[in-house]
C-alpha cells in the first residue's frame, strides 16, 4: 500500500543521509538569471518606447524592487528617525512656502514640485524606519494604539479607496489619485504621529504655522495692493508650466457680481487661502491665551485682525465661518478645562453654564445683524454660488444612492458632470465629492476619522493638559473647522496639512496617556 508519510520522509534522490537537496531556486538559478536579463531588456525597451505614455505603470516594478530591497535590509536600532522628523517638518514648510503650480515640468514626467522633492525621500525614510527597527515599529504601535478607532478607520478608508479603483470609470486616473493620497495623506499621518510624540516637536510645528500665517498674509496684502499675484508675469522659464489650469490660477480672480478682486496668496484659489486661515486661527488664539512670552502674545494679538482682514479680501464665507467658530469653540474648551482642573475658579463653571446662551446669541447675530449676516451667509452677490451648490447636491445625492460603492477615487467631478460658466468641471462640496467617489460607507468612514480623533482629543485633555498636550485644543478646533468647511469646499489643497494635524493629535493623545500614568514628563509648550 502506498505510504505517503514514508515517501515524504525519504531523502531526495542524490542527497546523502542527513542532508537535504538544494531547493528549486538554487537548482534553476541559471534559468532565473537568464529570465532576469530577458525581462530587463524587454523592460528597458518598453520604458524607452512607451515611457511618455505609461510612465506610472512602468515605474511600478521599480517601486516594488525598491520596497523589496528595503525590506531585506538587516534589522538595526540605528534607524534614521531623526531624519524622518526633519523631513516631515521640511515637508510642511515646502507645502506652505511654495505654490505647487510653480514647478519643473520635464517631458513625460510628473511635475517636479517642492513638496514632491521632500515627500519622496520622506516616504523612503519612513519605509527604512519600519524595515530596520523593531523599536520604531513598537513605538508606532503604542502611539497609534492610544487612538485605536482612528487608525482602524483610516485603514478601512484605505481599503475602500483601493476597492474604488475596481469600480472606477477611469482606472488609470484612480490609481494615480490613490498613490498621491497614500503619499500626502496616509504617510504624512503616520510620520506626524511619530514625530510629534517627541517632546518639543509640537511646539516647533505650531511656530512653523505661526510664521507661515504671517508670511502668507503678507503675500495676500501685497497681492491686494497690486491687484494681481506678485509673481504673475515674472515666473522664470524653468518654472513655467504650460497648462490651462496654471494659466487660470495666475489670472486675476474676482466675483462676477461685484468685480472686486479676491486675493489667493500662494494658494490656487481664494477659497484655499480662506480655508488655511480658518484652520490656523485656533493656533494663533492659543498662543495669545497661553504663551508666557509677552512678545509672542503681542504678535498673536496683532496677527488675528490681520488674518480676518485677509479673509475679507478673499471674499470667502467659509473663512469667516472658520474664524468665528475658532473663537466660539476655544471659549467652550477653555471653560470646560478651567472647570475641570481649577475647581476653585468661578470662570470655568460660569462660562460653561452660560455657553449655550452665548452660542445661541452668536448664531442669532448671524441672522439679524446685517454685516455679520452678509459675512457668514452671504448676499445677492454670492447667490449664484449658493444656487450652484444646491443644484449639484440635487443632482449628486441620487447618484450616490444609485452607486453605493462610488465612481472611483478621483472621478467624483467627472461623474457629476457639472460645469461652471466657463465650461470647466467643478464640484463645490467635499461631502458630495467623497460620497460620489467612495459611496455612502466611504463618506461615513472618512469623516468618522476626524470626528473620532476629536473625541479622543477631548478625553485626553480631561486626563492631562500640561505642556504640549494643551495643543490638543487648537488641533481639535482646527479639525472641527475642517469638517464644517468641507461641507461647502471640495478642493484638497490643505488636506496634507490636516492629516499632519491628525497625526499630531494621535501623538498628543498618546503623550497625555503617558503623562497621566507618570511614564513621561510634561514638556513646556
């Protein structure tokens, strides 16, 4: 009778007792070597002939090869974590300092922009740290584990994004958008989570934001004086991109109903500038309220009215909403935390208990005070954009329920098919965009990421608010502003910054947990 056990136990033919024969790969290494040479020759010819048309697809083997080489590197505790932290801060500086449309455009290659020059080495460094260091992986696990719902929702959204490629109406575009999202959102989140778990880094990040608020507002004021972008007409030839979209960005912006110029600073639209100022207002307010230096307090106090003036120059309601809500949310947070940690103070309980009335009065003022109503809800001059948004929602919502898995990442505007007066595809609400691209589940998962992190931030602040952990207050307000603004603004120019804030929040929740347990000292902010 055939005995399978004995058959397996027998040594292979040609092998001495106690030894095993060579494996399949070694026995056929010459054939594999010839196959590798043949593949390289064919790949080289394909790259030379089709590189201009299929560059993204042809770089996939190189990416896998690089990832494989990195994974095979020996384990060491000398991972380049300091370089990772430096590159993340450099990425944020590049993101805020340089217009992304001023780039080197070589034939057949993606635009070489400032953030790409930093993002690629940042991604490689992140992979090196993950591959080389058990300690890095262990620390990263502990950091993101402090906000478990957030990273699980993020992973779920990545999975839904990948799934959306399958149902996409243009898989090439969707693959490109998916890669960009992983590079500028997912990777930035994890890099920020590690970086801002280090003492002192959150303070540096906040001062970087402070500096660039002043820098960007200064450009905006100069732009208003010139009634054009300061560099329009003065772009060096090697940074000129012959593209219709870039030409539109460099052209003067004004609302059709008023003809008044709208500033945009280094952003691609006035709305992008207004969103940025709405996201950073909580940080400037936090410096004003908590910093020990009188000079910093003074600069913050001067900066806030300048920021509001620049928001007015953008003629963007979303910036006004973000600015006002920053003050209202900060007042609520200050009152609750004051009540929690200074039990003898009367201010905390008084503000907390009176807050519903104060917020109701603020909301009433947006309806009944003429100037405030015009700033928040708009006038007849904004009626066209309001109507366009309503038309898009009326057309888009039924499409979302008819296609519950979405139309694919990067395909929302094309699926909606709505054009402005210039005949350009447009979509105003990011809520609608996410629903069209990822479906109902994708919409819920995406925005749950930020709402969950806000909840974790609040729980962390109730445990601990000493040192840099106190920055959870402006981070939470910024993310709340982000969610609200996205209801009327679809562009993703500031999303990399928001994912950095998301990672910073995760890091500070971890630090709050460690400080409350006595495992980490509070760092002075």
